[in-house]
């Protein structure tokens, strides 16, 4: 009964895809698992790099809260803390090569970055 309902829901083309998946499930699931491990490792690499940068922002904010421009050295954090050749942000499905520009792009999308920086300008030291 369930197979009949699924076949009506998927249609003829969907059934072909379902049968292909069922015949090759081990291979397809292996690729998905490997990509998931790759993505998690890239995200952990990003977190390892971004935490010291956020600490730099906190220190700069505590030292001089009146300054309109923050100076941050992302390149130094990338060189010291890099453990994997790719980085991925919080919700990123496509990792990028580990560079200070890629880290800067991912950090700009984070809520934590927006809270710490606020309306101040950020000067990236390279």
C-alpha cells in the first residue's frame, strides 16, 4: 500500500530516481558522508581562525570604545591557526580556500561580527 502511494506521489520519473538510489544507496551515502566530514572539518578550521579575531575585536573595543575604526589582523590568525586548506561559515555548503579574504567574507555574515563591530569601520591589516 505504501509503495503504491509513493509511486503516485513521485510519478514515473521520480520512481526511476528512487530505484536508482535504492540500487546505489551505499555509494551515494558514502559520498554524502565524506562531503559532510569535509564540511565539518572546514567549519572547525574557520572557528579556530575566527575566535582569535573576535578576541582582537573585544580587546580593541575595551581599550578604546570611542574609536570609530577598528584594526584587525586576520592574516596573522590565518597563518598561525590554519589546520585545513578550506574554510566554511556557519551555514555555508560550499567551502572556500583558506585565505584572509574568505575568512573576512564569512565573518561579515555572522551575527557575532555585527554585534561586536556595530557601526564602526573595520580596517583589515594585511
